[in-house]
């Protein structure tokens, strides 16, 4: 798996969820399908008068989510910016050629007057494959995107071990802490006890 393949999978999904931030710092989400894909970039079309456009121009932050029929979740985090003015028409024509239904929404020259194309060239891509055992998770980048480190707690019922995973690559097992608080997993309360037992280690790892 790599960033290029993730973009291809998003293209196969077709309609993606785009989340932005409004003027009150509240999340706003909508479905977008007017998208063109390059090897390491995305271009998408929207109307200039929409809140979506205003939020992108004001803030720029966007998260894009797609879910495949194979139980793969792909999340892209980036800052979108308007495509170069000299290339706006090229990308508009490309997107309308790939998505013919848009001509019904923006007939004639309205696409040029009312529309704008944004580009994403630097991004972090998170790939989750929930349909395999163990679950597969990796992060990739396009352009100058940066993978942000995340801490996850994974609990194994069979081994009764709690594993602290630092994405994208490193992990270590704190099995002694988990086993020291008792044996046997019979309820959610016992899992919570184990998580509390390792909370101090989590805080140390964040310092």
C-alpha cells in the first residue's frame, strides 16, 4: 500500500465526504464527487457562493474520508488552496469531462462564472484496513505532507496485554502493567482498570 494506491481507491469510491471548519470553529461536512485525481494531487470543483468555498478560502483545512466495499477506510488531511488562476479553466474542463452530470448543474458558461477549482498537493493519508486480522493501519504523504504521530491503545483479549502503539511505525508492549492488575477479562470495568494502570506511561510518552 502507498499514497498513490490510496488516491486510486478514493477515486474508485467516487463520492467522498469533505469536512471543513466554519467561522465558529464547528465542523461542516458534505459529499463531493466533482474531483480529478493526479498521481500525487487532487483537484475538486465547487461553486463560489457556497459555504464550502468560503470556508476553504478562509481556513483551508479539509479532511476527506472514503470507505471501500472491502472495509478499507482512507482519510486524507490537508490544506486546500485555489488552483493557479492560469490553470483554472483547464481543471474545470477536465473535471466536467470526467463528470458529465455537472453540465446539468452548471450549464453553458456558468461553470466558468460560478465555479472554482481547489487543489490538494500536500497531505497526510491514513489507511485503515478493517477487513483483515490483525487490522492493518499505515500513514503516507503526498508532496510536503507530514505524518502526525498518534498514540493508540490496543487490547488483546487472548493475551490479556495492553499495547501502546505510536504511529506510524513504532510500538512497545506494556504487558507487565496490564497483567499486574489481575487476570481474566470479564467486563468493561476490568478493561478500564487496565487502561488506568497504563495512563501514567501514556502521559510520560506525551511529554
